[in-house]
C-alpha cells in the first residue's frame, strides 16, 4: 500500500475548499499524504483547512506548507514536488474535487504496470447548478510502453491527444524528480509542463474512466470576449511562457518526434498570435507589431527544418512568416487567423 501524495495549492477558494478536501479525505484508498500549500490568500480558506485537519478523523494525514510569498499555482506545485513523501503525486486544484475511488483506480494501474503516469478522464461541472458537461473522455484504455512511444502517441499529428492540465494525473514521484520536471511559468503553465513531461515518459496508462471534476466557478477570470479592457500583462506573460517552450525544444533535437514536437509548439504559438491580434484594441497598453512577431520565433533552425521528415512545408511557411517585416507579418497573420477562424 504505497503512500500517495495529493498536492493542493490553496489561494482564496473559501467557497470550494471544503468540498475539495472532503473528496480527498473520503477516498476509498486511505494511505494518503494530503499536502496543502498555503499561497497566502486573504480569505478564510486556510481556517477551513485547519478545521478539517483538527476535526476530521483522517485529518492527521494533512500537512500544511506555507509559501514564503504568493507565487501562483506553479510555484505551489513545485513545493509539492519538493516536500512529497509519497511514491506517487497527484495534483488537485483547490476549487475542484475528485471521485471517491479516483486514487484507488489510478494506483492499481500504476502499481500493475510500473508507470511514470496514469492519466484519466475529467468532466466540467458548473458551480451552483450542478450541470455537468463532459469535457475530455479518452475513448479507449491504452497502455503505452517503451522509449519515445508515449511521445510518438502525443505527436502522431498536431491535435491534442492529452489534456493540457497537470491535474488528474498520477505521477511517479521519482519520474518528476529524476527528470527535473518543474513548473516554470505563471501563464499557460500547464501547456509548458505538458511539453516538458510527455517526452520523458517510458510507461503510461490512459483511462476512459472519469475521475476528476473541473469546477467552473463564478469567481473565475472572465473570458477575453467579456471584458472591455484586458491587461496587456496577460498576453505578455503568455509570450514569456511560449519563449521558454521554444528554448526547450532544442533538448529534443535528436529525438524521432522532434519535427512534430516543433510543429505543435509553432501551432500553439500561432494561436497566441491570433489571440493578440483579435483583442489588440482592448489591451490596457499598446502591443507593438514587433512584440507579436517575436512570439512566432521558430524553435528549429533552418537547417533542421530542411532535414525534417514531417511538416516540412508547414515549418518553412511559419519560419518565413516570422522573418517578415512586422507590419507585413501582422497583415498576413490576421488574414490567416480569420481563415482558420482563430480570429
């Protein structure tokens, strides 16, 4: 009965944290370490955590780690990786909740197949109405083993075959630590985390079973379309995250899926370009054409692109597009984004 660490960053989630924690305390699998990371919020979330810690019969398995300063969910998750005693780590957002047998189901697969990761399906739940919308259910059970086999599955084409989330995955703790897999950004951090971890997996199980409830809450940040003014820092922070993703592509240069990985990164970055162009007139500050063009800096060299076996012309197009003068780049990108219905 290996110990499983469930890592929960907590920041201003007073209406939701009790349901989240009770879903963990009521798991059918009991050998748990519940690692709550206090990210220094201003509401009563931590008072609720302390009450459950003291009053619940299983509260003794809860440990609170207080951050030195507010750093966001990524830094809080890194704290989980650093402090976990469990053989496995499961990340859970503090406004979400899991099914009663989530850990039991995933742990059975992990132990049977010695996995680096077990990935299950999730549903979206509207807070206050209990309306459920299935957002991502994998179609079939998959056991994927062997060097680069999981990466080849993810990179079979340019679609997302794995959810862009760090939650609802049972990771092997040594896998995360030995590969130095960390959260490196504050904006769009799950996409960067995914691009880092999937290339290193040697064995994974994908489950069609729904084990996680992703809560859409009233306090969630409003979508761009609902806001008259959008802080320009949001898109600039995403540009920074994408720059890190671009730089880290080089480490995969000698891997068989490098061409597809770079193509996926380019697609992700061009989506950010389209977001910037679609909302450019509503940013709180002026966003220059040069800033937007820099977002599309290609992760591969021209020589690498010529050697690619897949998506060569796709790469060449975006490589050349990123070299055009800023005003011409913006005009072509806007037209292409309209055609693709990303703008």
